[in-house]
């Protein structure tokens, strides 16, 4: 999702991200680099001796963050698990785009939608935050498959709201309920969430239209940062809600072909494998022969989520981790998630 921070409130730790920003947002798309490997090399030399030790190590890492956190991890070959507040409802941010993708593939299989049909991006479709479509002039004509792909790999908000319009929010939630998901729900469009940033500034802004919100971007006044933090923690305006356990289960169902046929399921995994943002779960392990099919969800520096399937010799392993209401350094948050993924891979090879 990634709405902007007011310029005066940006943390120095985010400056490298801003240099490589794909749009007007604060993406976390830079590779970890050698420094991340050097910082974590000593960590990899000692793997936890038992499942309890591993869980304690992971929990201790999360405890270093000044944030509300939850995690669920499952080693598919053995069924081993780590569960740290796994049923705590969390703000998904862009992680909720995974079930939207599932519904698009289901609708294609049922003949309701055609993934190869083209859809014109109009001026009113444009959204700020993450994604590249906003950088083009109106009139771009991607396929639905292209929109779904951008919704995942660049977390494109323009693509997201267009796909939500096509699959229908209520039908996404009906699919989730029918498959036994009690907490996971798509609650709003990205437009509605971005409008909220203006409504919290002045209720009169509630009358802004889609294009007006896009053209305004995000508030940058002195109080904006505090309001953004408040919005991130307010469940009534979350983009989506889930738990670490439920989102891990959704990934497992996708991988096992339980929500779509195997060819469609494999394509969804490959889309997630092409994720552009690699500074959390893949941060370290991607240099160690691990492929990570994942989806981020964040609002730097207040939240940084990542859920994914880690493929490696001895795997796969599913890791679902959420950090909301963060008051600490965002670089540390991302580094911590990277080290957690490394801990788990080293222990569960």
C-alpha cells in the first residue's frame, strides 16, 4: 500500500528506500546487500537445538521491536509449527491482495471473468501509494492477468482497486467465509483508505472524488504522521483484517491447489515468487538458495508485514508475520524479519 510520510517526518533510515522509490510512495524494494549478510552471518552459525529453542529465539527477535507483532510458521514436510500470538487480528495492509488474486483466478475458471481480457485504466482509476500504473497517462490497457500480477509484485494500488471492482468485495469475503476463514476479510478499497487520511485532516474532505484524492496525494502537515499512526491502528478503516495463522493457511491452500486447479495455483505461486520487494522475509535467505513466494503489506514506518512460502532443500516452509503500530526503526523491523526467516530455514532444513 505504502502511503507517503510527510517530508518532515521521514525517518533517516528510510532514505535509501526513497532513492529507489518506484512511485511517490515509500517502497521497501532495495536488496539487503552484503551488509545484511555480514550482520547476520554470525547468527546463522548456531541453529536452535530444538523446536522450543527455535520458537524462543523467534519470539525474542520479535520482542526487540516496539510494535504489535504476530507470527505463524509451518514446516510442510514435518508439520512442525511456531505460533506467536497467531490468532491476534492484525491489519493486513496489502497482504489482503492475496485473496483478491485467488478470487480473480476462481472467476476466470468459472467463466465469469477472462484473465486475458483488457481493461482500460481511466483517470479516476489512478491510486497513489505503491505501484507503477499511476506513472502512466490514463488509457493504459492491461489484461486482467496483468492487473493481478501488478497488484502482487509491485503491490499496485491502481490495479488493486480495479480488480476489486471486477471480482466484487463481497464475493471475496464470501469465498473466505465459505473456506472457513473467520477473521480474514477485505474491508476497504485503497481509495477509501487514502480518503481517510484526508477526512482525519478535515471532515469536509469526505466529499473528495477519486481523482481529487489521487491528485492531492497524502497530507503532509505537521500532524499528519500522528494521524497516519492512528489510522494504521484503527480496525474500522483497515484495508483488510487477518491473523498470522489464517494467512499461512491460505498460502498452504494455494500451494496445494485447494482453492483453484493446480495450474492456476502454480501460476499464483509464481506471481508471488516475482515479488519486487525483498527486504523482509527474503532479505538474507534469498542469497542462500531460498526462493520466497510472498506478499508484503506495509505503511512505513508504522507497519511491515510479510507472508510467504519459502522453497529450499528440506522445505517448503510457510512463514506469516505481521508487525503493526510500530514506533521503532523501520530498518530494524525489516532486518528482524529477515533474520527470523534465516533462523527458521537453518533450523528446518
